[in-house]
């Protein structure tokens, strides 16, 4: 009887949690400012604005976006933080990632400017960041930014809304789309 009363009391006090969960709140409570909720929202945007044939790539350790969008990473290095560790192999991995991305010409390039997602280690080789800066500037234009302001909700700014938006946080996620003059042979 005591067990049943305790169970009922527990369930009753957390009814909203069990029956109508707020996933953003739960993820923030458990994982802090890790960009898990943002990854899901970015994937929703990609899904609504892409074809099954379109490719994406991430600079950051949020491979769940590949699952949410049903798209494969163009490189075997889907988990970015391994490439920016202090292993002797890291430079080679970064170069391989860059070659794979250049060959795949993904439609969307998502850049997580977030310390938890990048997990850059002291003395890491920064080749991939220098390459990404040049590659993005030459082939992509920005179409979205996620401003991870303090608190449970981030600010999502897409396309035309970006003209007047000034980011508040240093933790930003940039979404780029391939320039029309640099499109792959894929049909949209």
C-alpha cells in the first residue's frame, strides 16, 4: 500500500513530465547548454527545405542531425571532436574530411561555433577550421543562425530575418547553403 501511495504521489507531482514532456527543458536540465534541442530544430529546417538526394555536412559533434535528416555524412569522420584532438593522426583525418566534403559538394553546411560541440583540445591542429573558412566563403551563403542565448530557448533566425538580427551569444550555429553557381549536378 505504501509503495502504491508513493508511486501515485510521485506520478501525480510529475504528471506533466510523464504525459506532456517539454523536451527542451529536459535536455537543458540534463545536458546543460549542449546543442541537442537545436540539432533537432535544424534538422526539421533541413528536412523541410531539401530533397532526399541533397547532402549535408557538419562542423561540430552533433551527428544526430544525420539521423534526423536521414542523410549520411560525406566523410567517415562524422564525429568531429575526434579530428580536433591531440592525436598525431588528427591532421590526416582533417585533410581527409576536407577532401570528402569537397568531393560531395553538400547543399548544406552546418557550423557549430560551440565549445561543447567542437571539443577542441589544447594544441589541436586547426587545419580544418582554416579550410572550412575558405571553403564556406567560396561556395556557400548563410541562410540561418541559431543564437544560443542563456536560458532554455535559443533564437532561430532564417533567411530574410537575418538582415536585422544581431546575435547575443557567443555560442552560435550557422547554417549555410551552397551558392547556386556552385551547385552539384543533383536535381532539386
